[in-house]
């Protein structure tokens, strides 16, 4: 088994096999499908960050790190005979052919919407869920914001949707009022429920505006980090320590940073 194989994917498989083999890497040998879950998520998010950077070299590097995950999972599974990388690849190939009958068969799908509708129908037939609800199992492993948007898209495909974003603003005001009422009553369970409804409506507004809610929130997080670092620097330059400042001082620094960032 050569570690210098000219084919890149074959070389990677050989390296991963060596890492898992007796005398290999202790960390790699200890891994299971379950212990790798956080690493799959972390690598996927790092790919997202790389794509946002627009740097082709970084995108290539991070996609390579993500590629390690299915190769490592396949190696783990092959040790018990469950499956291997070839079985994964052939399974995916067959699925792509089955779910693109407008390319590999006689079906017709002239638009992206038609392709997605056809894909869903084939998927439900394959999984035997035709008699289940349309949202059965949709995005169950996704983060909540992403799953909410995916559920809403599915429902919209059968017409369960407002014509534009206008009514969603009214729904947001309604949900805020219901949350305020729950807060006034001090009902913890009701507050959690109404807050969830409000978040779901915000996700729906994002969808109607053509915005992905997960990246939008991620961008807001990064903006908060940048601005908070800036107020730390501003207060330090003024001879003040963050933990010793009053809320009014921190608010004033925040507003100044906000004005400066919008003016630049």
C-alpha cells in the first residue's frame, strides 16, 4: 500500500488506512462514527467560512479537510464490513441517476422548481414515506434555523405560503405581542413557546426576502464580535477596563463604534 500513489483519492485512502491500522495514530484509532460528529459539523462550517472569504486556496484546503470525514467514516465502517468508500460512492451515483430522470431517463423537468418537486417525490417513494406527512423527517438533523427554513420551503411548494413578505411583518408583530403577554404573566413555558414562534416567523421573513437565515445570523454574530472588540480597544485607549465600566460608558462606546463602522 503506497503512501505516494499518483491518484490523490487513492493516496488519501491509503493514508487513512495506515492511521487506523495497528501501530498507527492513537487519536485516529480511537475514533468512532459518534465521536466524529462534532468534527463533521466543524469542518462543514469552516468550508462555509472559506467560501465566504472568496479565497480559492482556502476553499480547496477546507474542502480537503471536510473530505477527510467521509473517508475516515468509510474506513471505520470497513473494519466491521458494514460498508466502504466504494459502496458509498456507488450508492450516491445510483441515487443521482434515479433522482435525475429528466437527465438520465425520459422524464421532463424544465425548471429548478420542477426538479425539486420531482426529487422529493422520488425520495418519498424510495423511502416508502408516501403515506407519511409531507414534512416527515425533513431536516431532522439540521440546526434549528436551517430546518425551519427547509420546512417552510417544503410547505410553500404546495401553496402553503403568503404571496409576498408583507403579511409576514404582521405575523411578526402578532408573535411579539403574544410573547410580551406571556412575559407579563410570568409563564416560562409560554414564553419559550412564543419565543420559538417568533424565531420561526423571523426565519419565514428571511425566506420570503430570499435570505438564508443561518448565514445571516452568522454574519450578525461576526459583526457583534468585531464591534465588541472595537469597544474594548476604544475603552482601553481611554484608560478604562471593560469590566469596570458602567453600562452607560459601554453603550456610548458601542454607539461610537457603530457610527464609525457605518461611516467607513
